[in-house]
């Protein structure tokens, strides 16, 4: 549409893939091949499937843990579909020039405690707005399984709903996991030289942050 897109989010791998415009190998949870591989995993066990992967893609097998079922099956699926290892596929896609010329803005706080306090307050708000009730409804519907059950927020509430901990303990764990995730995000983006950082403290307000972002974007040629 010839419009300027603005993407807001903190998951580094997704942002990298979007900007690079990388091609993803076909496949996924719903393919017949994946179903056959799932059945083989149940029938033969993790060690046998890892051995199968090591024969066709030793590079991936060496990097993966024996219990990493998802990635082991994905690597086998890619090889059987394409005849190319997932390691080689990833290498080729990384060598391609990025599809989009993007300006990346990163937002951080100084001191770090400002960020952690905001995360803690956000968890309190999520609880007030019905996180427990939402998790309970999804759990009773049988939706919170597999990957969904591992999502930060749901995983901690599931512990409470299953009687494994108190609500206070679940909330404290959610705060901790959220802070840990934020730290990993900052570490990921901190290594990226493309990121223009905007650091704010308690004396800054939204207007100042917005002005800084606008200035950087303008200097980078965004109109």
C-alpha cells in the first residue's frame, strides 16, 4: 500500500526475520509428515530419533538436547521435505541481504529498577483484570496444553490452578519470569549495532521519549 509500517514488539528473532524477509522452510505441526514423526517418537523414543537426526544432520544433532523434541522433529521434517538440513537452510537465509531498510529504536531505563517496577506493577494489573479467571477458563476448555501452557503468565497461573502453589507464590514467580525475559530481550538487542537506544529515567515523560524517537527517525531518513 506504500505506507510506512511501524512494528512494535520485543521478540528479537521475529523482528530479525521480518526485516530480513527470510524464507522459512515448509512444514509445521499439522503436516502428515509431522504426524508420522510424532508417532515414531512415541514408538521408538527420544534416543532413536536423535540418532536418526545425527545420521542426516550431525550439526543440528550436536547442538540439540535429547529432550528437545520440538526442534529434533522439526530438523527431521525439514530434511525429509527438502533434502537439505535445517542447518544449511538457516545458513543460506542468513547470507541473504535484508529485504527492508529499517530504523530500529530500542527503549530502556536507567536505573534498571524502573523497568522492574513497571513489570511488577503490570503483573498486579493483569491479576486485577482477570488473569486467573482467564487461565482457569482456558484450562477447563483444554486449551492450555503444549506450547501454550509454557507461555509466561499462563504457566505460573496453571501452577496455582493445579494446587502446586499459592496465588501469591504464582504471582511472585510471574514477576520473576517476566523480569528475566525482559533482561534476555535487552541482552539480545544490546548486541545489535542497528539499534538506536532511547534511555529514560523517572524525570523523563512520554513527550520527551517521543521527541527523541522522532529525531532519530528523521535523521535516519524516515519521512
